[in-house]
C-alpha cells in the first residue's frame, strides 16, 4: 500500500520528471539501499533482487565502490591525456574476446554503443540498410528509435530497416526445427532482397544473441550462422548486442555470440560494465577501428575516464576472483532444473526459457494462449513475497529473471520457492 511519504515523492516526481517515465508495480516501490542481491525499501523491508543486471557483481559492491572512490579522489579526466587505467581496462576486457576482436571504442551506455556500431558499419559498407528482430530494443537515440520494434516509439520504422521474425525452436522436434530454420532463412533472403531493390543495400544485422526482449527465444540450429552468412554475402556486418547477454551471465560462455559458430565484426556492451557506473563499449577489429579513425575525429568526454576505467576493471576483477562465470553455470543449472520441475507441475507454465542467470517461464492459459494477465499478477505477487522480477515477450507473458551474478544457491532457492508458491496460489 502506498504510504503518505511515497505518495508525496511520486507527486514530486510527476511534477519534475513527468508522468510518462515508467515505474514498476501497481504501487511504486521506493528503494533506499542495496547489498549483494538484497534491496531495502523506505519502510525497511528487504527484497531479493531477481531482476536487475546493472549491479552485475552485486549492489554496492565494495570492491567497485572503493575503486571508484579512490580514483575520484585522485584524478578524473578525458582520454586526451595518457593514463594507464584506460589502457589496463582495454587490455583486460579485450583478453575476454577472440583474437580477431582486438580493438575497443569506449562510450557511456548501450545506446551510444549501438549508435556508434551502426555508424561504423554504414561508413564501412557504404550502405544504410539494417536488419533487426521484429520485437527488439537496442537504445533510445533517433536512429535506434527508427529500428525499435519492441517498445512504443513515435518515430516510424525507418525505410532502410527490415524486420525479421526470429524463429523459436523451443519444444520442437529436430525435423520441425530444421523446417522452421529453412523458412526463416528464406525470410532473411527476402528482407535482404527488399533492401537491395530499394537502394539501401545492407550495412548490418543487429541482434541480441539471447533475444531477451523477444521473450528469451531459442533459434533453431544453424539459423544465426545462416543469417550471418547472408548478411556478409550482401556486404554487411554482424553486430552482436551483448548489453544483456554478455559478461558471463549465460554461464556457458563470456559472451552470448559464443553460443553460436559466429564471430561478429562488432560487439556492443553496456549495462553491467561498471556495476552501475555508466560505461559502454564497442569491441571490433583493428581494420574497422582504423578505417573509422582515419575518417572521423571520434572523441567522447566521459568515456574511458580514469574513474570509468577503474569501475570496469573492478567488475572484471570481482568476476575472476569470485568465479562468477562458472558460478553462473552452476547456479543456472540448479535454477533450470527447479523451473523444469515447476513446468511439469503447473498448467500455467508452457516452457522454461533462457540459460545461466537469465531465465524465465512462458505463461499460458488452459487453451495455450499467452497469459499476460497471469504474468502481471505473478510479478505483483512475487513483490508481496519479497522477490523482484519482471516480464517480457511479444505477448508480455514471459517472466524475466536476471539477478546480480553474485546470487548464491540458497538465495536462488528462495527465488524459486517463492515462485512455486505464487504459481500454486494463482492456479
């Protein structure tokens, strides 16, 4: 229930930020502090954070906070002066990629990263056409709004954009998945031909390897590789948006694109890089960076500052020291096993989605139709039980769970236990 203090704060927010900035839950939640995977509200109640991926190595992580604090008290300037921290960070981050991806642009957010990647692709190819999923989100600049299909935007879809329905092989037999792949790749061929006939050509295909906004889809084997081959044959580049799927979250690999036989020309990074400090990046090849650099004086005042670099380094150090990649695999396997058990028991659950520490369940009615209302009710009920989650998907019926990477099995048990209770109560 909204308290007088919360009502007053909400009124002040509306009077300054407007009424269109979204808030979670019927009754907005006022959070005042966090530690690890726990959050505390203004009334002193604690919540298990099963949703937020920005605090990648945990809320108020002391290693990151201390690194930022030390550097803020030492020096914070742009990259037009030599400073070892930005180079240290670039070397550490690039070491996590294959040898081909050996150069880094630093920016401040995922939106900036995707904007810059599309700019690099456009200049390299001389083309403007872009392929995206038909239910996706990659940022909020003007050019990214023109290819946004998964959120409400006023800008119309750009004439240079073609959308693809990403095939989902969840629950299909091997034969059915193979047939689906063939049909979906035929749609890719048609989209490329349409861009070429319109004179746009193909500059890039941009996608999230986990297809998270779409509802955590599982493309059939060969689809992503086939898409990449076709884009490259048309002269375009492949851009993997790792803002949500990267930094070890999937457990099986550091980056989502590594789940496929694929090495993109450009990889975009954001949210988890600085554990809440604004850091973003574009990882690419020496050829593409040098080509772009010769043509453009690219400079970013805040990106790559000593403080941002200190935050990024601290995140990588915590990941290594606490074994967060293998832990994501181990804890994710436990969660997946529990979720499959729920799916077998509950008529509300059609399938289990995702992998590692980005997971969800697909909720349906008795007739198999997507159950958006049930998803909304579950997120509210979980909040009442002290666990924060959300929902995604074309039909808003897939629960979205991506806790900080430091979640332990005992905390994962709490999350799944509360989810089981909530499902039983709704059923």
